């Protein structure tokens, strides 16, 4: 399988990278199937309040597909407009957050990679490349970015393994999923 392309800079801006992985007790095909629901991720992932594919974009993940996600971050509603910028079927994709509200971004990318471990075990990795505004906040908020990755990954794992949709993240966190 191919890997995500290295992404240290974007439009002259230096990016910080954080990666977290989780083991999923399902086939890599089943993990990829869940990741492919790009436009309607909120229909099963409780970490996303609302998601819609943008005009002209299909629901399924593919190069160039766009969506808008509303995420509750404490008391604020964060709105992210995202576009898939890198895509390799059944392996990985990366999307750029190209427009946002209520979050101090300068630049942000989310990259998902599925790795087959065995017939019914997979590894799902999430790499976030980002720069906050102002720049000094980038490293100070690394803990929050890592927490975001863990929230995203546990939401996917729970849905993929159980089929249960929109289980509150607080309930999923109590299950104690381990990261690798």
C-alpha cells in the first residue's frame, strides 16, 4: 500500500504533524467502506454534529469531493469546509480544511490511512498537518489536536465494529479503546 505524501509546508506555511493510530477488529475493506462515507459522516459519527456534501460533490470519497461539517467544540459551533486533495482507493486519502469559522486555523489537513493487519484486523491511522493562528498556538494546542484525532478514531472504530450509529463520544471513551 502507498502512503500519504509528506506534507511539511503548504503555501509557504510550515505545518506541524500529529499522527494517531487505532486497531480495528474488522477487515481493511470494511474500514475503507466506512471512510468512504465522506459527505454524510454525521449520519454515523457522533463527533460531527452535521455534515453535507457540497453542491456537485457526491457523498462517496474521491479526489476533489467537498463537504461542510459542523462540530461542537465546547460551546462554539465550528464550521469546516473540506476538500479531498489526495486519494488512493482502499488505501488512504487526505482532505484540506479550506474554509472555517470559530477555530483559529491558518492551515489544516486530515489524512486517513487503512492498513491490513490480518483478515479481520486493521489499523486506521489519522495524520493531522496543521498551523494555528497565531502561530505560537500551534505547539501549545498539540494536546487538543491529538485529542481530536482520538475522538475521530474512536468514533470510526465503534461504528465499524458495532454498526451502532451516533453513539455519544463520552460513552465510547468509557470503553477504553487503546491507541497504537
